[in-house]
C-alpha cells in the first residue's frame, strides 16, 4: 500500500494549516542560519554576497527606501529585519504566534526599533486599511496560506496607487523527479520530533503536506529508520507501523503552489496594472563577487552593498523568462 493512503486510512489526519502544524512548532524556521540575523556577515563568502543581493532585491524592486513596507509572512524576520535600516518603517504580518514572537525577540536583540510584528488569524482579511503601505514584500509565504489569490487581492487593497509588491515563491518545477515525494524530520526538543511528508503534484500546482508528531527524539527515530539521512525512498508502511505507537498527532494540509505563469495571471486579475517577472538581485551580487578578486573585493557589509547595488538594480529591472519561476514585481 502507498504510504500516503496508509496515513489517511490508519492515522486519520486532522485538517490543519501550515502556521499551526509547522511554523508554530519551530523555535527557528531557518535553523538559526540567517546571515545578519543569527550569523555575522562574512565578506569573504560568496553565499553572503548572494544573501545581501537578495535583501537589496526587495528594497530596489519595491523602491522601499525611506518608505512604509509590509513583510507578509516574515518567519524569523526575513527580510524585514534586514530591510528596516533602509525603510521608514517595516511591519511584519504573520498568522503564526510563534513566528511573531521570534521576530520581536530578534528585532530587540538586533536593536531595531522601526520594525514591528503583528499576528492575525489565517484566512482573515489583512488587518490594515486600504492604501496604507508603499511597498509589500513576500518571501515564500503567500503559497503557505489557504487562499493565495485572495491574499494577492488583499495586498492590492492595502498598497497605495503606484506601490509595488515583490514576491519570491516556491514554484514546484524544481522538485520534478525524486523530490516530488519528500520527507524531512524536525527536532522538537529532546524527546520529540516532527516528521513532514510532502506529496507534490506539479501539474495541479498543489502540495499535500502531512505533519506527524512523534514522542521520540530525532536521533532515536533515525536509528529506527536505519539511516542517518531521512529520505522518502527509505520509508515503508512497515516502518510506519513500527513507529505508530509513538505517534501523538497527525495533521494534513493541501497548499496551492502557483507557477510563475499562474502568479502573473492572478496578479493581473486582482488589479495590478503592471506585472513583471524579473531576474534576481542575488544573481547580480554573485556576478560582482566573481569579478572582484583580492584587495578589490570589499569585506564590510556597507561597502559590499554599495558595490553590488547597481548590479542588483539592473537585475530587478531585467525581464526573466517565466518558466524559471522568477521573482515578480507587481505595481498597483
Ligand atoms: C517558508 S516561511 C518564510 C519565512 C520568511 N519569509 C523567509 O523567507 O525566511 C513561511 C511563513 O509564512 C507564514 N504563514 C503561513 N501561513 C500564513 C498566513 N495565512 N498568513 C501569513 N503568514 C503565514 C509562516 O508562519 C511562515 O512565517
């Protein structure tokens, strides 16, 4: 029997939402890996330049310098906390209580006082008046909500005329092949873990996600699975039957993961007057990193930003083919 059918029949998962079944249960949703939030910037590293390019991408694409920005679904505070030094004010809106708490703690630790974070209930309207933001940024978050097209309509409502939305999303095309069905295991304290199973339907642009909470540590579970690298291909119904007594709770959610083409269509339908899929600022930053060598390559984050900014500006204004599921800028 197929694993997913077995889960449905034997574990009878409760319908849930991603904020409740995943994001509320994570101390850090980035594994404390975010540069500039959890780890210092290191100018010798290409990946750190790429990260600065990604942050400046949101700033340049929204024209957000000195403006009021909304970060929809900030997670651990990315990119809101890194954009705050440039913006007039950044508001992070997330439906996960835990994520809002973590963002507030990170802002306080970083000494940022023009970013504030607010929780609202999944599927409620966005709790801000019409035309109250100059720019909106959303990184891998709108596709985690129950109705992404409705969120786009809400974002359109709260943007001022001429205001811009920049989105970065998880398209499914990159998962074609072995990763269409996937497994991850998250540590949940010392004696518990969460098994996440993904069934990705690329043609329908849908993902069914199961979260199985287990009363066993991640390392013990891996031992029982007979592996140190959890992979979907190692999982069998027999293994699930063996670990069933340790299962505390099983939840399921189906999310919509639009392709670039679907995002562009929806953004037009909800009323944006210009919708442009473009290249990514991080690409501009790594081109600069590769061109510069030795003493010509700055180390300080401010100098790196000055160096990469023209390349980022260029990238975010350069049209990118839609089949690559690129970042999109939509103007009201
Ligand atoms: C993949 S994380 C991305 C976090 C962050 N933007 C980043 O890129 O690191 C998705 C975020 O969306 C949030 N989220 C899930 N459902 C949501 C909803 N209905 N409304 C707002 N945020 C939601 C989650 O709580 C989480 O913070």
